C-alpha cells in the first residue's frame, strides 16, 4: 500500500501515535484544529512527516481498516478488542461517508464519459459528412 510515498518508520510512528492518542471515537482528532492547535494531530508529528505524507499514511491505515475518518469526529483508531457501541456506530458512519463520496465520484466519471462519447460522436459526424 506504500508505493514508496513514505517510509516504514514514518508509517509505524503515525500508526503508534494514532493508537495511543486517538483510541476509539471518544478520542478522535482532526489533522488540524484552528480553535485549539494542541487538539490537532499535525503539531505532534515530526517535521519529516508533512501534511501530505501524513495523509498518505492515514489513507493506508484507513484502507487496512485500522483507522477511520469521519467529517464529524476526525480520525480515530478502532480498538481491535472490545470496541464500544459508539466506536462501531462511528465506524459505520465513516464507512457510509466513504461510500457516498466514492459513489459521487463514480457518477461524475460516468457524466464525463458521456460527454466524451458525445464529443467523439460529433467528431465522427464531422468527418463522415
């Protein structure tokens, strides 16, 4: 899942940090918190882990099902043993958000494909006249 975009050391650092500080939905945090920077995640990352690199690493953790991301709560590490009902509900909400975003992207791609098909047909019509 890495694709050379981050080191295993950085991946392990972010994973461990999220597991310790964002354990379960009640401890979820956003990347940045303008109201109180100490409640965000990025201020606690070393300089080598930029915002972009952090996003790549968290994306890998999300795809592995270890971390969930919600627009309402931020990032949280799913407890592997005995998650609370709140953790499970939050995970389901986060997955529903991802599904909605993915379906929206697919709809946009379908729309663009139709536009390209129309363009292709227009070009064909020009050369067949």
